[in-house]
C-alpha cells in the first residue's frame, strides 16, 4: 500500500501502514 507513509506521517499506527511501530512512535513524538 502506498498510503502507508502517508498514515505514518500523520502519526497513525505503523502496523496499519505495514511499517515498524518504532517509526509511528517517532512520528507521534514529533507531533
């Protein structure tokens, strides 16, 4: 899914985007 990075950037669960949760946590921390 190409929408993965989009969701991850928003701070959504990386699992849904197929990316490591670590990245999601990092994005959420920045927000």
